[in-house]
């Protein structure tokens, strides 16, 4: 492989591209690292809503029961799931 065709402009463009990609990846890593710290400070200002994670009307249980009933019906009628 001949390096005669590589000019200073090509090297400058390659180094600029690598620098931009490195800077973007470093910013993403810093954001991921700092996110828990920022969220813990924001929790003092705006605490999470109480009971927001639990379902009070049982929608999840109803959806699970419907899914089980459909799966049971399908496997009983064909003998094999997915057919």
C-alpha cells in the first residue's frame, strides 16, 4: 500500500473527524455519568409522585389475565402455540 496519495489535507480531515467523534462520545459518557447526580438533585425540588408506579385499578392484572386466556385458548385449539 502506497502512502504517496495521502496529502496533508487528507490527514487534517481524518484527524478532524476523529476529534469530532471522540468529543461526541466523551460528551455522551459525561452525560450518562452525571445523569444520576442531576436527577438526585432534582428529586429534592420535584419529588416523584406517590403511587405513580403502582396500578390502582388493576389494569396490569386484567391485561395478564386476557393474555393468559388467549394463549390458553390458542394452545388448546391447535395443540401447539403460535400455529
